[in-house]
C-alpha cells in the first residue's frame, strides 16, 4: 500500500492516478488525521507496512510563493521541519519516502544541457532566495539523510484542467507575463513517473521529474492564443530584468533542468511540447 500525505494540487493527482491503476493506497489529509504530529505519524506508519509514503504536504502561497514572505514561520514549519519529522518517522519504521520537491533552484540552461541533480543549486539560504525556495532546498538535505528516499523535483505544473495552480491557467490570468524560458512538468506525467519510480524500485536519490525540454513563455502564449482564442488573445510581456526590479519580492528561478537521470532509469515521461499540445487540445474549464 502507498500512503500519500496532503490532498492538495499534487497530492490529489497522486490519488487520481493510484485509483486509475487500481493500486492499494491511502491519502491522508490533516482534516482527518494530523500527520504533522510525530506520534500520530509513527502510529500510522507502524499500523501498516507501506511500500512508500509520498510527501505532498507543503506551504505554498498563491498566486506566487513570494507570499510565503508574509508567513515565514509556517513556511519553515511545513516545508522544512515537517520533512525532518517525517524522515525520523520513516527511519524509525523502515518506510521508503518519496518527497516532492521543487526544481526552482537554478538560473539559466547550463549551456543548453540543462541543470542536473549533481549541480549545486543557485538559489538557497547559502546564497540569496525567498523563504519558500530556501525551505525546499534545505529540506532536500534533510530528506537525503534517509537512505530509503527519492526526492522528486516538480516544476511549474500544468495539465488540461483549468486550476489556479496550473501554469496554463496562470498565464491566461496574469496581466503581464515575464518573457522567460523554463522547464515545466505535466502534473499527470509527473505523478505517473514518481509512481513508476516506486514500482520499478529505481535507485534512491534526487531526480528532476520534469517534462523533457523547455518552453519560452512568449512562444507558449502564442500557442495558447492560437489554440484557445483563435488567435484573438494578446498577451503583454515584461523583460525579466524589469520584472525583477518592479514585480518580484524574492529572487526568481528561470531554469532548464535535465531529465536525463530519470529517463536513464527506464521511467518514461512525455516531452514538454507534446504534453502542452495535448493539454491545450483537451483544455477543460
Ligand atoms: N504547485 C506548484 O506550482 C508547485 C511547483 C513546484 C513544486 N511544488 C511542490 O509540490 C508539492 C505539493 O504542492 P501543491 O501544489 O500540491 O500544494 P497545495 O495544493 O498547497 O497542497 C499542499 C498540501 O499540504 C498540506 N499541508 C500540511 N500542512 C499545511 C499547512 N500548515 N498549511 C497548508 N497546507 C498544509 C495540505 O494538505 P491537507 O490539508 O490535505 O493535509 C495542502 O493541501 C510541494 O512540495 C510543493 O513545494 C508545487
């Protein structure tokens, strides 16, 4: 049985995919059981031999994680202290852990190759970053203390379902869009890849679980306009330097990640262009 913690945007997608696969799973929400309490968590993990626990709990503000600056203690508690509690509980019970992390740790495209998992993040509490990114980066170090752990980095999730967390929805709602190039992850493809990693018992470690490739926002908005608005929608862009000066509260990550390590395990994940075309052609509001 697989245990999913947190019924948010990503946690719900894990539940949907596990159900579709006919897998034995349990999704846990704080409403039903406060899994952030160590003793309750240990009892939960002791009560059943879980194949893996998937940590989808996090403090993520909307529309951007800049909002975490107004909730620093909550951000650190959920994104850093809780993973530490969870690691202790998993170590105590010998439970493998799949921790959902973020890919917003780099800047640039690494001369076209994309950043790999062995590359040192540019954004962390050791350099300059916001509380959300710093807490997520530091949590990766904490999770690595558990030998039975996979760290799966998702980035700018999207799919065909209109949602405040879906990048394709966000781009349609922003009044001004920063003209940047990013790696993204199709939400359903991300959770499929994570579940395949568990099923295939790929080596423990850190993985960029992004849809291979990268996307330029100006080109993506052109596609959005053509497919969803018959070419009639215009988008307003702002240069990244101007955006950083006038609209950002914390340093931004604009990066291309390499998904080579994930692909080398035999886990499959669609290229980003294919996943975007599919999402736009099946757009559901
Ligand atoms: N969405 C994105 O754009 C994005 C991008 C990159 C990485 N990620 C990562 O993906 C993972 C899942 O994020 P998500 O997008 O699914 O976020 P989300 O929709 O906000 O879900 C996070 C869940 O965390 C749980 N939680 C536990 N303690 C909490 C607290 N004190 N306050 C608020 N929520 C709390 C809640 O689940 P219950 O109430 O059910 O317990 C909540 O639904 C996180 O690790 C995040 O860093 C997300």
